[in-house]
């Protein structure tokens, strides 16, 4: 009887050990994936044209270094709040520095659904030169307007967005690219209603939430490089 009890205990101990090993493996794999994603970018053989989106407020950016680690172009973030950003390292300085590093430069204007189109396009026209070598402008679509005060309807958000698109395209002389988040797409079905090139985002895996082909893909939302103290968003172009 004692032997039978002991024999039943052996498999139980092995099951506990296997479970512990599985947990350790999962933790190790998650740690490896986190570390690998810090510097990961898609294969340049599959995506030969690659670049970065530099968020506002990331401190000093060494654009020549960004080019050296594989960027051929850079998009700079712009929001209404940046109208007053004239301090060293602000949007205007970064635009000049990126050009000096011989990077092709574009601008992402982050759409604020709580503000009218006129205020936002005014910032874009003030801050972004109307020149042929500037990349097509992008409009970042993430916030859905749920937290606006006073509240705005989905129809009003969509109407202001269409007005903003027309105003930005008039200034730039080029069609805009819609940098579309999955939540904005879920709310407004923008990829279906607006016939513009798309810029989608999903770490490591090709995005498919728009239901149609995309032009730009943010493949790593926080790539760590020697170009800055903080991560940048790594972007590739669809062939």
C-alpha cells in the first residue's frame, strides 16, 4: 500500500516540475521577444524602403545616425500644441536637421476630433513648407472624440476630418495618407469611406484591420536605436 501511494506521488511531482518549466519557458520567451523587439525591423530584402516616425518630445534626435541604422525617410509628428514650439529641438529645428541629414522628410498631423479643421490646418500651413520635396502629408487618426467636451457626434468628427483633408491637400499639393488606428477604423470605417492611401500599425505582424491594402506599415512601435534616447516608430513601405 505504501509503495502504491509513493508511485502515485511521482507523476504528480513530475507534472508540477513540467508546469514550472513551462512557466519558466514562457517567461524566458517573453523576455527574449521584448528584447528582440527593441531593435527588430522587417527584412530589408522584403521591404527595401524603410524609415521612422519621430514622436514629439523624445529629446535630441541624431538624424544622421537614424539614417545610418537604415532610415531612408523620416516623418515628424505635429499637433496643434506645436504651434508655439519654437524652442531648440522643437518641430521646426527637427525639420531642418532631418533635411540636413539627407533624409526625405514628411509630417504627420495628429487629428484632434475635439477641435475644428481650421485650427488644425492652420498649424500645418504655418509649420510645414509647401515644397515639392516634402513627402506626402499624413493625418494621424487615433482619438475618436469620446472624451471631447462638449461632446461631438461621429458625423461631426467625420465632417471635420474631410474638411481637414481638403485643406491639407490644398496646402501640400499632394493627397494625404491616412495613418489609421484600428480603433478609429472600428468606429468610423474610414478605410471604406475615404479613398486615400493607408498607413497602418501592428508590431511585427502585417496589419489587416483596414480590409484593403496599405502603403505604409508601422512594424515596430518602439524601436530602440542609437539615434535617440527614446524609441522611434519604425515604418516600411509596401512594394
